[in-house]
């Protein structure tokens, strides 16, 4: 009897920067690929989900929201939710088995915490674990304009090994909707995690 293939396990953190749609699109794309997601949402991340996507996207209704928006294929994956205050969660330890982590969108506050290794919340601690264990950490910051400390914090994270992937969707693929823009960012994130995808047309296609 053949053993069931192990699901790829990815941590997804949603913080209080604008761009909640990037988080939902990324979660849906990973779930569609059968991943197991370890999800952490900060208090302001929860607020932004509701403020930007509406009451139906409130965090406690997120799976039905993802199914209604992106289709039943998201049910191929699974996810577990963690409190951002729970520094005893599995994700806070180097022995956890997530191969990578995405912070999408990433606020300047959480960016600063990761850049300086503060580990005050589970998002910051899990990101710190990814860096110390030399695993894939993708940070999707969103702010404009940016202060010098914010820019320096991005450099610190990049120097520590994170992929810095600012929420800067391109326009060469002629986007017509907000979904086209979020597909682009989710595609970039999936690419950095080593997934093939057709979330946006490749250059020249
Ligand atoms: C509507 C709204 C939009 C916000 N947009 C951003 C943003 O784009 N970038 C950012 O760095 N902070 C933004 N903030 C501020 C953060 O939410 C705030 O600094 C918060 O403390 C971040 O905490 P967290 O990183 O734990 O989620 C926004 C706040 C609100 C209420």
C-alpha cells in the first residue's frame, strides 16, 4: 500500500498593511495546490480583511469566503489557525516542519520587528525561526512613501536572507481587474516558493 504524499506545509501571516486581497489570493492559490497552511493573523490584519474585502471575508469566515471567491478547488488544502499571541505554538520552534513562510501583506511595524529579531508576536517569532533555520521567508511589505528606517529595515531583512517582494504588481500583463493584480503578486510568491503556476501570463507569451 503506497503512503499518501506529504502535503507541503507553508506558514502564512497576514498583518495590518493595506492589500488584504494579496493574502486571500495567496492562501487560495496554495490551498488549491493541496498545501497545508499554518495561518497567523495580527489584530490589524483581521481588521484589514474586513475593511478591504467586506464582512464576508472576516477572519472566522475565511474558508467559505475563499471557496465562494476562488472556487471549491481551495478545499484541496488544509489550514490551522494560530493566535498571534501564542509564542508557545509549534511555529515558534525551529523543530516545526514548515518549509517556508509568507508575510502578506507585511506592515512596517511587523517589518521592523522581523528586521530587528524582536520576536514579540508569533508572526515575528515564526519569521525569525525561518531566518535562523535558513528557510524560505517571503516578505510582502506595503507602504508609500517609505521612511529611511523602513527602507533600512527592508535591507536588514534582505541581508538576513528574506525574499523582499514589495506589493508592486506590474502592468505589462494588461490587468483589467483587482483580481488580475492580486494574481500577479500571488504568482510571484508561488514562484519564490518553487510552485509552477499560470496566475499571470509569462513575459512574451
Ligand atoms: C485602514 C488601515 C490601513 C493601514 N495600512 C497600512 C499600510 O499599508 N502599511 C503599514 O505599514 N501600516 C498600515 N496600517 C497601520 C498598521 O495596521 C499598524 O501599524 C498596526 O499596528 C500594524 O500591526 P501588525 O503589524 O501587528 O498588524 C494601516 C492601518 C489601518 C487601520
